[in-house]
C-alpha cells in the first residue's frame, strides 16, 4: 500500500517535471526513476526508520557499550576503558548461573508442554465436535488476561491452606504443598500457570494448521490401514511443522517475558526464591542495586538468547522463500 | 480378490434437521475381477457410494458385502481395500518409497525386506523406479498419479476404489493413462470400482457401467448395452458424445407428431408404445444428410452451425418449416461439405430411433441391437 502510494506520487512529480521540460519524455524518464521514487517515498519510510533505528537498535548498541563499562551507582558511565569484565563477573556469579538455568528450564519446559497441550486440544477440537467455537474461545481466553490478573489468580489457586490446587490434591490424599514458598516447586508451579494461560494460543495455531491439511490426507491414511493414533503420528503431525515452528517462537518469546508474571507474584523485583530468571535479575541489578553495567551485560546476554530462539524461525522462513 | 455386493444401499445426510438422500436404494453386484465404472453428473451420489464402500461414510440402510462378508460396520483398515483419490492424497512429507510402504507397514506384518521388495516390484510395474527417493512436490502430475496408483497396487487388496483418478491430468496424458489403467486392471484381475463423471472413461474402461442420477441407480449394463439399449431417457442422454437428440412427440395414428416433425412409425414400433406422450430420441451419428426428401423419415432442415472436427463434423440443424430455432445435432463424416444456411434433408432411419415415455422417461423402444449376437470377425 505504502509502496504503491509512493510510486503514484513519484509518477505525479515526474509528470509535472516532464511538462515543464517541454516534453522531453525519453530523456528524463529513465534517469529520474530511481531518485524520484527514493525522494518521493522519503516522508513515508524515513520517520519510522529513524525512530526504530535510534530507539531500538541504537539503544541496543548503547546498552552493549554500557555493558563494557564498569558503571555502577549514580553518575555518568565512563566509556574510556571498555572490557568484558561484567560478562566474566556474571559467569562467576551463582545468582546469574541460577537465573540462567531457571530461564532455560522455563523456556524449554513451558514451550514444549504448551505445544503438546495445544496440539492435543487442537486435535480434540478438530473432531467436528458441537460448540466448537465456544470451546476455542474458552481455551484462548486466558491469553487475553493481563499477567497481573493471572498472577494474582494463581496466587490464590496455589495458596497453601485454602488454594483450590491443594484442596483438589487433598481429596486424593496429597499435600498440602507450599507451591510458591518451596524453591524446588515454584518454577514448576509458574510453568503450569503459564501453560494454562498460553496453551490456547498453541491450540489456535495448530487448529489452523490442521484445517489446512486436506481431508484426503486423513482418509488416505485411514484407508491405508493406520489407526487414529498412528495416522496423527505419521501423517498429520509431520505436516504441522510450520505451525510448530511459528507457535514455538512466539511461546519462547513469551517465556522470556515471564518477568511480568513473576513481578506480579510478589509485587517486587525479588521473585519467589527458586524462580529468579535473567529478566528479573537484570531489572533488580539495574534499578535496585544500581549496577548499571552489570545489568546491561545481563540484558545483552538475554538479547543474544532471544536471537538464538528466533534465528531458526527466520532461517525456516528464509528457506520457505517468505522473507 | 473378491465379489463386492451392494444390497439396497441408502445414504441419508442430515442437513440442519433436513434429510438429504444422497444414495437411494442402490443394488449392484460386482463380480470378482470385474471393472465397474460408476458414472453420473456431479452430485449424483457416485462419490458417496464409493466412500461408503471404502468405509469413509457410514451406510444408512442396506448391506455391503466384500467376499460374502458384511462390512457395514468395519473400519476402512479392516475392509482390505485400496483407494486412489482424485487429488492423489500423497503424503507430502514422505518420499515415494515411504508413501508406498506406509500402507504395508500399517496394515500388514510384512518384514522390512518384504515391504521393500513389494514396493520395488510395484514401482517397476508403474515405471517409476527412478522416483523412489523423491518427494511428491518434486513430481509432475502424471508421476504423482502413478505413485498414487502404485500406492494402491502395492497393497494387493481385494478391491480397488478409484475416485476420478484421471481428472487432474491433461487430455493427452489422460487418454494414455486410461489405456494403462485398463491393462493394469486386467493383469492384476482385482475387483475395481471406478468413479468418473466422464462418459468416455465410462464407455472405454468398464466391464460394466452403473449410471447414477440424483442418488438413484438408473442402469447397470455393459457399455454397449447402455449405449444402444438405454433403460431410460437420462441414460440415453448421458452416454454418448454428442448427446442423443430428443424431440417431444405425440402418437397420432400412424405417425408421431412434434414441433416440425411428422414421423411415420411402423406397426412393430407402434406396438411397443403404450402411451401417447413420447420422446423420440436419435443419436447424432445415426442421422444421415441427404439432398432430397424421399420418404416420410426424411425431414427438410437448415444448417445452423458446423463444427468441423477433422474426421467428422458436428452439424447443428433446425427444422426448416417451424418458427422455433431449437437445434439438433447430426454427426457426419468429416468430408461431407455443408455450410451454414444450407437447406438440406436429414434422414432419421427408423431402426435407429428410440422412444421414451415422456412422463417416466422409461425407454419404450430402443434401436435394434442384439448385445449377444455373435459378431463375425472373419474377413
């Protein structure tokens, strides 16, 4: 749309000039084409280009230089001597290692389980059941809720004395467990809550993927003698590769953003013990401990992690010719 | 190999509380090794019938037997059938080899070596041995078609089911595959049910053809029987290219009279006509074009359009002495030279004329044809 508009404006400009030249059409048209399109489209793409360039990529670059300084406390950072000291400090810091491990655990467990739950629900919803749209909405609804709301909600659910989770487990003679207070349980509890919130998204993506597979594929597999389970495993799920890749990228980005949820659990930069992730640690270092450079280094590493997550997706899209 | 019996098969679909009858009381016995073609216009229920045989649709009423065994309730995998889909339905993520061995892996206990052997022998038969490691997306339409057929024959099933398998091919390849499929079916001698809307495929391929319309079986017959002795007006109009010409006529004394037509009928023919409201049918190929009216079976006509096909001409004619411009077709030799606007005479030989009951469409008199007559092939 934007390109078309620019091209149109370009043509207008060109036409006027040709008229002013007294009809020297051939001479001006070819040479004018490139520069005309470029200049006439400038007002459209330049402002967002500048804003994005400075606010996002410029800030990332600045952050990288900040991470190379030793800045801490208040006052301007010293950009004179830059080194990788902060990165070395991070890998010697048990808090960082713990946060890194938690980040990975959250990323992997959350993404994989979300995909599995989403796929199973999508397959069930795809069986031509009644009230299909209602089910789809119900499963997708938690995603529309704010982290602040869901965190509070799960705090109540996980409450040691009268939380619903412990009451239900109590029926079969388990617990009560200290879901949030116990460092070895809290990460699992957080993952479970996030799966509740986001598996609906995976379901919608998979459902679209399932709908895109022609009915004949299901029928051919059934005529070929496959049981329902084998049919899905060998014929259908392999064809959901694209859906899996795009859903997992979004889910992993959500996992990296779990900061909001953890922050809301306690209302502070100190998440429950055992659930500290890189994002919470970075903010704490930056705004509580005032270790600007150290926080910047953590931020850069988190950024690198996000790049690693997104890279396979970009590669897949590139190979599929969509980029 | 097995006999396939459809016994009063009926299929109802429920559409928002309204019952739609897709197939109504169809009974067909298909012999062991027979090639039966199910043909009819789109929406006639032929695909539904095939899908009921495959087990992809439930049967509302009636009984379906394969090799004498009732299979109404059996899952597709327990029916020992293989199906070729119109879209081929090859698994896009699998190579040709994987596509073809999938069915054997899922439905038999064959060892890997046996599967490999059977797949390779099937690809030899289909002439696609060099494609074994390719994915479907790397194959041409014709190659995909061969893989789809190969995937069916490798299973060595009791019954082949084919749902318009040639309709996605271009005309030339379709004609070639038609012959090849016929030869293949003869070699394998497997009971085959073949669905098509193309009456040429039906005529050329089937041992017998079953013509369906509006969910109702019109006729099950050999291609020649269906062509020369159609059970009703629908079959007469559907089989044959170009379609049979029909004229609404009334029996008046010794002749049938219609718009622009006064056609004397012999006593033999009249004896068969038990109603006055009739439809006269004549195949375009049976109409001769002559110069002058010589008998009551000759009608003065005007040439409307000529479609030269090379070996033959389709000549669209109108009756000269009526105001109406309704045309009918005569199919004549390609060297017969007629031009638009020519006034000529169409000869409609009585032995080739069909009569149908105008209300029921039922055939009252078919052209003279003896399907069982011995043909003298000696020269």
